[in-house]
C-alpha cells in the first residue's frame, strides 16, 4: 500500500484546491496523482509477475523489464497529454501532482528496503 504516495497526493490536491488558480486546479492535481498511482500499480504488477515466474531466464527477465519500462513511460506520457489536451486540465497542477506522486512512490520503495 503506497501510504506516503497517497499522503503526498492528497496534500497536493488540497494545496491546489485552496490556491484558487481556477476551478479545475484540484481536479488536475488529482488526475496527476492518479496517473502516478497507475504507474505504481503497473510496477507492482511487473515485480509480482517476475517473482512468480522462477523459470524465466536472465535474458527473458531483461526483456520483460524493458517492455515494462516502455509501456509505463508511454502510459504516463499519453495519460498526461490526454489530461492536458482532451480534458483541458491545468498543466501546472497536473504535472506537479504527477511528480509529487512519483516522489511519494520512490519514498515508499526506499523505506520498504
């Protein structure tokens, strides 16, 4: 459970909601945080998949990692662009919510070890 990530995302939503930039600033921060949570889900799914399949070779493991990274980066970029241009969300709040969510993810992972 990404506790620190969720706390940081909620703090960014609260900050942008009370800032008064526009009506959608809090929603934009929420969307950015949601993108980072989707990324977290995909990372955890990939790690569980590699741990459960002990029969894969080192070369197959590297290819699985490469595919996972490319898939996650494409997903983050596409969801960010959809949020900005399709939903017309506040770009600053969206990007800051995404970045703070990713920082929370990294903090959670660092504290687990």
